[in-house]
């Protein structure tokens, strides 16, 4: 699709408003420049060279603000912030895969899952029984499933595409499970075991685990250990502990780097590897400060 072309009159109208400092006007212009894409950036670049210092200063301000509409810059900013929240991070990561990702649409779909599960839930059931309801809604009614046929497809890691296509890999399906659970007050945790990703329930009767890649299969700790042994890993209790948000998102980036490399998409493989490096650098800086 070709970038929209602006007429002289349209450019003049934008420049007439560019130095208006009122928040409503600035917010409207930011949204408009974002929709214009490259055409809007060209207008701002030209305005930044204006002999009128007010227009030039305002254009530079808009250029600086618009960098946050760059999905890669926005995700890097999130990484550097150290203020990690899982759903926010997953959505920002998704925008690096699909800059047109509709965040509102993703949240609306997650809300719909949660609304359906809430209708089936009773307050007296145990944590595991609540998860059985989530399994019914997500896997039986809405048909989410593991993409066994094309596991390495990078779209399996994009939250919007997982919801649209109803297929994903262990980590992306686990994220959907966690986000829906959180909406209805079911307390669960991400658990990144070696070679797989699960959802953990830590109730009064002891921990149990859910495998969203395999239709929400329930696993006891020993089941998880047996799987790890089958992969040649010596199980440790730490393998059953919740995984920090930073490591969940970092692992998602590693997966994407590996899948893009397998597809010989070296540019994207390098990009997602760089996100892993950014996470490591941010962690090292925070630990040393």
C-alpha cells in the first residue's frame, strides 16, 4: 500500500497547528501523524528545518514523541524501564512482529474468554477446578491448540495471531491462559521448565501444572520431572518455581530469534537476539547499581 500523499493545503493546515501546545491538539496531531506514517514524518523533517524557531522546536518535539510509535523503540524502552508487567510486555513484543497490532482488539478477545469462564465459575470450587473451567472455555469451546504441524512459525509467538488463528506454542498459549485467569481472579504463575512452558497453580493442596500446548493437560510435579528426565535433564525443585516476567519475555525473544534463523530471516533473527541482549544489559545494570 502506497503512503498517503499530502497536498500543499494539508501540509499548511498541519503546520498551522503544530505550535499549539494545548494537550487535546497535541494528542490529536500525534495520532494524525502516526496514521500518516512516512508522509507525516516527511512533513516534520521539513518543519524541523524551518526558519521559524517556534515551528522548528515544535516539529522536533513531535519527532521525539513519535519515536514511541516505533514498536522496536517502544519495546526497547520497556526493557530498559525495568518496570515489567507481563501482559504489557507481551503486547509490546507483539507489536514488533506486527506494527498494526490492534491492542484493543486483543484485550477485547481476552475479555470475552474471561466473561465466558466467569459465567461457568462458582466461588466455592478449588483452584484446580477453576482451571478445569478455563480448559473447557479455551480449549473445548474456543478451540485453542498447540501448533504441532508448524511449530517454528514466528506467528505462533504473536499474541494477536494466536488469538486469530487459535494456535500457538507453549509459551504463547500459556500467556493467553494466564491473562484470562488474571481477569477472573484465578491466581496462576508462568513456569518455564527446560524445553517446555507451563502454567503453575500453587494451592493449599500443593502445586500442580497445566500444559496449554496439550489442551490444558494437568500435571503433578512428578509428571513434570518425568518429562524433564525424558529430555535428559536432571530435575530440580527450582524447575517448578514461577518464572520472573523478565525471563518469560526474554525466552519469548529467544524463541523468535531461533525461529527466524531457521527461516533464514537473518534480519529478524538479529533483532530478537538484540532484545535478549537488551534484557541482559538492563538486568546487569540494575544488579550493579
